[in-house]
């Protein structure tokens, strides 16, 4: 994964938590070109990884023609759950992310994967990104890091896939054959503009395979560098002499010619019945598991759009019975292990077991099939990551493949005694176990044959083995050596093994007979039986010879149900493999082949020796992570004099991201309007803590007409514009303890000094001349009321915060948010403040009903000392913005009725995703992303002396003296709720900001006959 920016907001009002359940102590190995940070206790595994890094360096260096001028950092995590907790990368890391390479420090961050080949591949992939960054940053004056914005993602990620896999890839070839069948081989422009439709990894890899085979791998770097400088369209013209559309056509013609000649009937229908597809489920229906009695199938799907959930359906018809579990409703689930794992039914078909990510590690979850109730949630000892559950016929034991200390082995767990037994213990990857029906054996996929062979290739394919549980004796099944043979399952009588293989370059189902060693091909599909990745489970058999499998077609994963007798087996030679169909077009390589020649001879490259791997002390190496500016603006000649606007923000961190420093400087106006902040955050442990110092100017102002002598010979009308500057100098400390991904406790304290400067810009109404006066604070107090003397105040605060909301196009659509907090202020002023903010979002597809109850209350002897709160901001209630009030305001309810020391708000909305992605929005659009909303807002502003009444029109309750002695007393009326209703359209401007134009009917305003238009610059609450 390519990460160009490493920045994340801190100290958010809401926001979900990135958990760190462990404080990891990293060690460092130095190799000739890398600094490897690790904490894995398996030294032989770490040294193997270090040697692999140097081999990949040598391979990539031959193509990039570049050398590292400094050692490149690699941060290696022991497993994926701990990788997801990394502080090196600030954003959330999902289950599907294998690794990340960030820009400024070119840090490669990745975990040890469950399969040895995956670890090798991800390392090779990420090191391509390290080279890409270095070529741009260290390649001379022609390119800089920001040039990465000129390179499409398919070119960046596709290159990483091609350099680490090559052109022989049955999985990517399956995607390309599907595009061919759909008559949907994209142009380069389509790949650039529609990344959701054309997955950059797969289509980008196929493009680079075409370029390398047609023009030679030596043309790759000139094209890459030219793209960085000029964009891909101009780069193609400069390198090849013709335009991008011509190259797109040549590529498409090459793929069509290659796939047109494959000896497979493209019109042949899949065996069985499609029971789960995009019509009754989602586009992604994967990891199917059929119950032993053949009545049910459990599967994972994005059917409800916002998450991958576990569903239960009838196996015969595909009718969805219920949702068995969801991370949105089950607080024990941080994420499903959906990518390369499947669950299993109990022998009586009443329970279902599966693995989930929960609180920093994998856990075994068992649910009741009849109601989805959780029956068990159990850790597996020190095994932080495990997957692919199999349930034994005795009903008490489950098997799984677990990753511990860098190796993936088969384990048994007794649900009754809680005893954990390690069944295999070696450096091979043992994967996808499945019990025989008599409970004495387990069949599984393993790379032991491949690693014991003398293969030269970069590939570490998986074969099939059977282990006797009592004796621990392992028998390798010698079929299709060199192919990936996965997802093995025993037949109902245990005499045969069904499995998936790419032995013919496709992905089909095969059957192996144990007694005769006969192998039969059960399917012959042009695309294939597959899950999300090549290693995803996609096949399941019942005890009654029912078969369910996940079939890839039209860029969708559908689940089919069939009987064993429905298939037409064809006997094949178990010792013959043919990867012609797995080769990405064109079949023949015409140019200089560097990439594939090196990958085919990967194991012939000399490894560094152990003496070249040396321990080194950990050095924080504080360096820049992020730097940005807001441009520069200059104003001269206005009635307010000259002004300047500019800003710069930066972030620094150590190599592991445990310590971060944020700094920002901004100016917007005169020299008085200069502000800055420096903040430090420590996130080494579960508790996030830090501090900040800042100087921030706030500016407000308004204009009024007056009459006075301004030096023109007498009293004359003038326009006065008062600019009020509030200066805040503050030092603060803060900390947060997350209970889970969705709940946290916050605490903080601060000391701040506030001071003021008031300037009056005046202009003669008749003659146009003008000037500027600085107004003393005492005079400002007489003019505006209130106190403009400087003051110092201290504060301590604490809050409970929760957030599991799922954001839609421009607002949350499902889940909840809450914030309950208290603040104590003391010093020159003493008062307390309380925050209550509760939000709930219920989705009834396609609508969401959203509700919010919010209150902020100041209480205490000095609650009125600070500037009052204003209720009329459109993010609180719409239709009462200060600028929208007319001159003929009602004295009973006006602008002042919306101000106080306490405010309370209730909002209700009906939200409809209007334009945007298919299946979410009513109207599909790739350019306009919007929500249509009907709203009702109610709000009340008051203070400790107010009389609150719940009526439509306030009554007079008395008078109070004016702040200006020359003015009469002010009549005081009841404080009543301000109500409004209307319609709004929130528009997401490509993720940069959200605009909300609205039309509101403010029921308490007499200056508005019908409604009022307004504009809100904020995402939906």
C-alpha cells in the first residue's frame, strides 16, 4: 500500500480510537541497505526476513537503476492485529492492508503474514514503493515528492505487483479474463478516473506486464519518471511517440487476442444454482460455510453496505434468514477476519464458530444459529492471530491455523476443557485445516513440499497434506507440484478430498481419491472459484454431499449450491501443470525481460551471511513527517491598510511514531494577527498524552453609523467599523484512555491569558476620507458592554466520548455518538461548564433517521463574565443566522433571544443519500456526492436569571438597565425555544469540505414571512 501523507487529526471532539493494547519493545538489526526494527523473538525468522530484504533490494535495483544513499527503515510486526495498532502510520489500518510504505522517511511497515509466500510477496511489494519514493526525492532536480500526484494509483501499485509477482499470476489473470468476458477491458483514462471499478493492483499489474513483455522492462523507469514530471498522457507521448488512447487500444487488443484463443467454453454455465448474488445479497459474498446437515450456509457479505457482516441463509434457496453478527452491533468485534478465513458449523448444525479481531488479537467466537446470540468469545492463549476454523465431529474440539512467533501451525482447542494443543510445530506454513468425518485426521494446505524442494522461483506454492491426529504423522499428497492447492475438504465418506487448484492456470475444483491417487477436475471455468484473494476459502462441503462455492464473475463473488452428483468429473494427470492461462498477455516476451527472469531465479540470488546482520541500538531519528503551506496572499490599498495571509504546518516524529511534534504558524491580516501552536503527543502506550503551547488571535467586528467631529470642521455622519481582536496565550496538557475502539475517557488542563485590542476604522459618509483609532478598553466596555480587561483563567476538564458512527456521503448514517463532559474554570473568573451531546443514527434503507440532543451549560458566580453563547449558528439550528435578521426585528424575539450562558438543542433529520455511489445513493453519480435532508431543529438559549417558557410567543417579565447610561431600560421577555423546519442538500466536495445549502422556516421570527435560505460549511452532525 502506497501512503503519500502521514497526518491525522488529534484531540477530536468525536472520532473512533486507534487502539494500542501492547507496549512493544523494538530491537534493531542493520543490514547493508536496511535498518530492521523488530520485536519478534524468533531470531531465525527475523534473519530470514533480513536476508529476503536484501535479495529484493538487488532485484529492484536492477530495474530502478538506483541505489539507496542511506539505510531504509523497515518496521516488522509479529502479526496483523499488532500491525493494525502501529503508531508509525496514523490512519486506520484495515484487515485488507498487507503493508504500508510512507513517504517522508520511506518507512516500510508490515507484519509477518500467515503464509511464508505472503510475507515474501508483501515485502517485495512494499520495497518497490520505497524505491519509487527515493527515485522521486533523490533523483535530482527533475522530480520531487509532490510529483507523486502526477502518477495514477494503478501505475504505482501495479508496478509494485508486477515487480514482486511478475506476469505469471493466475489470480490477476482471472480478473483480466473476467474483464474480457464483460467486454470491459478499460482504457488508461478509465483506470485513472474509476479506481473503484478497476482495482489498481490487478489492472495495473496487467498493464506493466504488457509493457514489459512488449517493449522490455528497460522502458519502465523512463515511463515512470516521465509520468512523475508530466503526467501519464504526456509521458506516453514522449516515451512511445503516440497517445495514451492508442496504447490503451494496443493493450486491449493484445488481451482480447490472448483470451480469445484459450480452449475453454466461455458460455458454459457454473454447476449448481446461484443462491447468493448481488440481487439478494451483496457483490461480495465470500467465505461460504455449509452446515453438516446441508440446510444452512453462513457467509460474509457487504450486503448492508457499511461493513462486512456475517449472514445465515438457506442453503437450497439462498433466502437470507438473519444476520448472525456485525461489528456495528457487537461491541466484542473490532473486525471480521473476512479476507482469508472462514468459520464452521458444529456437527449438529446449531452453532457457528469463526474468528474475529477483538481487543488487539484474534478471538474465537461461537454464536447460536437460531438467534445469533454469542455463546463464546475466547482467546487462544498467546496466539495473537488465527483463522480458518474447523469443527471436529465430537462437537467439543475445533481446529484452526494459528500464527505464533512467525510461524503458522495447526492447533486444536477443546471447548469444554479449554485445552489448547499445538498439532504441528515447524517453520512451514500450515493452513486451512478440515476434519475427516471420523475425526481421526485433518487435511490442510502447507508449503512444506515447496520449501523442501530445490525450486528457483520466487513462488512458494501450497500443496495438500493429511495429518493423523493421534500419531502426528503427516502424509503429503503429491498432486500438481508447483501449483497452489488450497481449501481441502474431505468427502462425506472420507475416501476423497476436494480442493481448489490453479494447476491449469485457471481456478477450478478438483477431487483426489485417497485409495487410487486418482485426480479429477470437477469444474472448468473461464474465470474461477475464488475468494477476495488467492488464499481465501471459497469451498465447503456438507456431510450429505452438498457443495457450496464462491464463483467470481462480472467483478462479483456469488455463492453457488450443488450436489456432488451434479458435477461431471474429468480425470487429469496429477503430475502435469500448465500455467499458460496464468500468464498475463502477451504470452511471448519480445523485449528485455529483467523482472520475470529474476523472479524465476529468485532463490539463486546469493543471501547475505549472518555477519552482515548486526544488532544496533535504537535511535529515535526525529524527522519531518509532513509539511504543508496554505499559500500566501497580500492586500494593499484598502481602507484597512495592508495585510498578509499565509501559513505553514508541519509534523515531526521518531521512527516508530511513538513521539510526535506538531507545529503551525499562521498570519491573516496585520502583524497582530500572527498565531502559532506547538504540540507534543506521546502514543507509546495505550494512554495518549501530550501538551501544547499556543498564541492564537481571534478577530470579530461590525459596522455602525455615528455622528461626530472627525476633524472635518464639525459634526458629520461617519461609518465606523470596529475590529475586536482577542488574543489567547495558552499552555495545556491532555490525555486520553481508550476503553475500546468506540469509547474513551479524556482528561486535560490548561492555563490561558486573554487580552483585547479594539480598533475603529472610520470613514466620512459624504467625503470619503477616513482614518483609524485605537479604542481604549474602558471606552470599548462603555460602547459594547462587557469587560475588555485582560484576564487569566485556569481550566481542568474531563469527558467520556463514544463513537461507532458510520459516515455516509456527507453525514453519519448509522450508529451512535456521545460526549458527556465537565469543565471547571478558576482564576480571575470561577464557573463550571457541562457538555451533553447524544446522537443516534438508525438506518432503514435507503433512509436514515438521525436525532441529536445537545446542551452546553455554564454555571457559577462568573458564568456571565465571558462572551455569551450564540444559538443561531447553522450547525446548531438553521434559519436563525445572525446575518439573516432583518431590520424590523420583533422586540419580543430577536437576535438577543439567541444568546445566553446556556444553550440546549434538539435536532431530527431524515437523511437520504441522493447522488453518489451505486447501491447507496438514489441517483448514481461519479461527480456529485450529496445527501437530501428533511430537518426539524429546536433550540433554547438562556442564563441563570432568565424565565424559560415553552410557548410560541414570549411574554414580558420586566426590565433591566441598559449597559449605556444614555439609553433607556431594556424590556425583558421570557426565553422560549426557537423552532425551524426545512430541507437541505449536503454536498461533499470530493472530500475537501461539505457544503449545506438549506431553506428553513424559522417559526419564531416575525421578520421573515415565508422561509430563509442559508449555507452551512460543515458535515452533518
